[in-house]
């Protein structure tokens, strides 16, 4: 079973990478971009086949390793 | 209009970050993880309100700046 984890900075946390992307887009002539935020996506291929158990386990992984809970939010999405 | 861009490494491209995450998960006792791939998610807040035009523009942004087309794939997702 494939799980996708989206890790994004919490609102209000400074995002220099996002700001750099926005500036570069402007320099390339892409106007009308109000803001840019960059995050991570982590794709896990799990041996677990039960969706409930997989989601619980991936949430634990996020809390322990994949996300920094002080400054980041995460979302878990399962693909069958 | 919010656009979300997912940039992931093409299959076959070596992913040392993903491999490091997999090893760390194993050390923390999370077994049953067959493989891990790490990518980027970029959230753009656009002034554009037409979904078709927005998607076209974001695809251009990906091809020119956001993704390295040699080693990365991208997906564009629009939120109304």
C-alpha cells in the first residue's frame, strides 16, 4: 500500500525557499503570483495492507520523524 | 486560486534522501517500509481565476523553473 505524506510549514512560519521561488518566477515574467510556500511530499511503500492500520502507523512516523511538529503540519493520504 | 505542484523524482533516479528516511524509520522500529521517495510540494497563490488558464501557466512555470525535467516529474492540482 502506498502512503503519501505532505509536510508543509505552519502558517506564519517564514519560508525563504518559497520567497526565492516567487522572486525567480517574477524575474522569468510570471506575474500574478501572490505567494509561494514550499513543502515536502514523502511517498512510502508499505507492506501493511489494512488502510486503518497503515494510516495510524504513518501518523506515528510523521510525529516521530517525518515532520517537525513545532513548525510543520502534515497530511496523510493513502492510495490503495 | 491555489495551485499545488508535486515534483517527484522519475523512477530509476537515485533518491538518497528517501533512502535515509527509510533507514531512520527502521532504526526507530518502523518495519514493513519497502521503499521511500521524497519529493517537493509547491503551493502557489495565483491572481488568475480561470482554472484552464491557471493550469497552463503553472505547467509553464514547472517546465521553466519548478521541475528539472531531466530527472523529475510534476503534477499540477488546482483548488478552487
